[in-house]
DNA sequence: TTTAGCAGGGAATAATTATTCCCCCACTGA
DNA sequence: TCAGTGGGGGAATAATTATTCCCTGCTAAA
């Protein structure tokens, strides 16, 4: 396993949450699964700006942290679905707060991003 | 200004919020300022696991996004204080949700982090 | 006149994360 | 037999972020 060079601070609650949720697409994935987008190929299609590989990696991480669980249906064609665990569901207030704030401040943030990049 | 190579997705509310709040110490800084830790040197002392330079950079970003404002008091000794703007205050529900989830799940997350690193 | 406290930034480098490219397996239908 | 679908991973590389090192300027106190 990869070993971090810089020790992490898991004292502060905020950092613990950020550790689990940070990752470019993790909150989106949780949101998607919560909305019923459960199959990998559906998630890839829904978050099409992200490379499929990245989504797979983040799914594995979310599974490792126990926020989602993976159900493999026997038989063919292959069918895999991800579900939120109870722990995963307990992050929904965070995800919803992020979503709401972002939607309310979309234009403001966009303006500043453009300014900073010009 | 630095120009990103990979365009960002500012469609989704979640990503907009993450854009503004992601940064290893940004949520901690907002939390700290909210708790009354307003001066740079105090923030450095309070978040002593972070290099002061990083905190300064993140303060500048938070200021650029309009989440905090900087008050420079005239006269000497030098005295600078940061305050949350209204917009900054509007992120507090997110910060509080992060803090709460992290505190409730500290041991669980710690266990898994250790497992992954062994 | 040196030292310390306070606020801060430039440049280089290290560390971490995301992305791309190309591969695997099993099956179905043409 | 070939192409396509569904699920997935290894390795290398690019991109982004954090960190370190060292510097500036000011004043007050020793």
C-alpha cells in the first residue's frame, strides 16, 4: 500500500470528513448513488467529465471507508450495483449543504474564477 | 496568473462548493475565524500542523472568493484581522456538518486509515 | 546594535492526485 | 471469428497542491 510521507491530522473533525470526502468526484458519486444511479456504467455516463478510471478508483475508496457497498449480481450479463450504507447516508447532509451552497453561489464563484484566470 | 490545464466543471453545485472550500486547511481556517481566531499569528498557532505559508496562501484565496475580509489596523505594532463576510458565514452550515460528521466517526475513519497504510 | 515579534511573499521542490493509454476476462449476437 | 457490452486494473505521466527555505520591512525592547 502507498505510504504517505506527510502524516495526517485526524484530530479535527473537519479534517476527518475531508479525508473521506475529498477527491474530485467523491461527493458527486455519493450524490449520484443516492439519486439512484447505481451501476458503474451509469455513473460513468452521468459524470462524463470524469475519466471512468477515476470514478472506479474513488468507488473503491468509498467502499473501503464503508460509505458504499457493492452488490455483484450473479449471472450474465454482468451487473454490479452500488448502494449507500448507513454510514454513507449519514454524509448526505454534508453533500446537500455543498450542493445547495454551490447552486446559490454559482454565478459569483464563476465570475471570480474567470477573473483569477485572466 | 496560473492557468489550469484541465478545465473545471462548474455546472454541478457540489463542485462549485468544493472548488471554493477544498484546500487542506480552508475549512479549518473558516472555522477558526468563526470562533474568534482572527489574527494571522493566532491562526498559525491554532493550526500548528500546517505550514504558516500555506495558511497565508489559503487566506488569500478565501479573500479572493469573498468569504473573508481582511482588516488592517493602522499604527504599530502591526495588527491584521480577518472576518467572515456574509458569504463566508453562509458556508458555516457546511463546515459544521463536516465537523460533526468527523467527530462522530473519528474512530471508524482512523481504523480504516491505519488498515490502508499497513 | 542586535534580537524578537508581526505580517508576508518568491522560487524551488516534494508530495499527492488525476488522467491517459492500454491491457484483462466473459459473454452475446452477427 | 469479429465486434461490442459490462466490469475492471497496472503503469507511466501530467497536473495540481503543499511544503520548505529564505528573504523583505517595520518597530519595540534589551
